[in-house]
C-alpha cells in the first residue's frame, strides 16, 4: 500500500537527529518482548506485523515513537486474530487506544521467472492494496541484477496469511539519477527486490 | 453526533493491557520479558560485528569467507540470527567505495550482529533522505567523503541483512584483534561514519 511508511526519497524532511541523545524508556523493552512473544507463539508472522504498522493512520504513524508503532501493531493483530475484542482492550486503559486501520486484500506470488546476474530488469508498475516490500521510489524503474539471495516467503501473501511461496530476491542496482533525475546526489542504490516484482527488460 | 475527542491512553497503560492479554492466553510465561530483555541486551550487541571486523582485518581467509558468506562467518563465531534474518551480506568499504545501510520501509537491521538500531537510524529524516541525498546527509552527520568516492546505499527491503566492513585505520596496523575490535563503532558498521583513531 502507498502509505507514509514508504519514506524513501520523500522531500521536506530535515537534518537527521545525530548523534543519539541518551534515552531510556522503561516500557520499550516490554514492547520489544511483547512482539517477540507474538511471533514465538505464532499469533502473527513478521510480515503481518510489519503490515499492521503500515496500516496505522498516517498522522499516528508519523508522530508515534518507534516502539509505540510496534505496540500498536501487536494490539491490532491481537484484536484481528480474536485474542481480545477491541472493546475489552479499550476498557483496560484510561483514554483512547488507537489501532491500525483495516487490512485490504493480499496477493499470491507471480509465476517463477529466472533472472541472472547482469540482467537488466524493470520493477513492475504495480499499485498494490495490501502489503508489499517494494519501495515506491523504484516502481517502474530499471536497474541491473548484481546479486541473488536464498528464497524467502513472498511477503505480499505472508502478510495476509495466504500461501506464501518461497522466492529469491535480487540485489538490483539502480543509479540515483535514474530514480530522481536532476534532483539527487550521485550514488548507486541497491534494493533487495522480490522476484515477483520484477520483469525482464528486452535487450536492444 | 460527533464523537467526543478522547486523549490517547498513556503508552505504559496500553503496553500493560497487551501484556495482560498475552498472559491470559498463556503466551507470556513468568520471567519471559526479563529473560528476553536480558538476552537481547547481552547477546545482540555491536561487539559481535566489531569482532568479525577485527578478525577480517587480521585474517585474510576469514575476510574472504565473511564477504562470501556473512551468515556462515557469523555463525562460526557463535553469533545467532532470528528465524527471519536469512542472509547476512557484508559490504566492503574501500578507499573508492563507501557503503551505507538504511531501511526506508521500517527500520530493519542485523540487530543480533550490530546491536539494536540506534535512534538516528529509525529517524524518519534518515529513512526519507539518505537514499536520495546520501552525500549531503552523510556530510551533515560529520562524514565528508572525497568527491571521488562512490557511495552505495543499501535499502533493507527484504530479509537480507547488511553490515559494513569498514576500512581499517592505517594507524592501527599490527594491533591485536581485541584492541582492533574495541575501536569499531556501530555507526561505522552501518556506514554513517569512518573509523579514525587519530581524532580525539
């Protein structure tokens, strides 16, 4: 989904808050452990959890501290998986308990294709209503395959509890000036792109 | 009828509510939170990646293995990965190439190897800007790279995790491995800094 979590290349942001100021919040280790407990007990998988974060209302996403986003995702998934009702959860706190928005349709992996190192590939011009791990800044763009990974579960299916076929990702190298012509620093941008997101570019 | 605006419940209360739900379903045994936190704080630390780097600087065979199979090299040294981190790729800095890591979609990191992601890495400003304005952002963070240095930005969008193999500072040639490991910072393992032992 095209939400505000997909930040790469967005403009108007300022200086990075660097280096870190000392920071200790006692609830943060608890939230980290709650996420781990949800994963270990198979209440949800990593992709469902990531997608629940992405489904947060943009205003909430942009203003919530990092671990509040995690907590919101876990709480949302506990409700969606039927471990607690929204009303019961709400009754346990004094004030609002914002959860992420509803989940849309997922999708299955595309038929397998074969890409080799050195192939020119294009990221499909797709607009996906559910979970997708293609950052918007590479959509429709062309790059070169420079590496291949072992197969991973297809996230667009896994995040929706659908049959997640295992497929490799390709380390695709883009030139920054092909991604943002005339408005970027010169660099090579490497992105791990799932096979289903790619199509071959015909050689001239 | 317009709903009356309620303020959001304190984060501590919301975390406690989720904790209670998991307890009621027997998914949070006594001691789990403390044990998990202690393990994360003790075992998933920057010193792991630093030891790998120091060994790579002093042992060419290990360096070659680490660059070819980062996961295997890390496991050989006794380091662990969560189930979903399936592949660790080590990115070698050279005088002409500088690698820097980001996760634009969330804040994925090889946290068992380089430690929990620092605050600045999770900063929305970093995630938005470093892919597009790499040299500018690194400069703002105090890393001025020569114009001839090629910058490679690695976006952690899949279950591959990355670690930078920094350049060894020339002044540390011949140092023992433990002393070398002690100079390797988390920022250098992400690529936001280069190591320099001559600066105060």
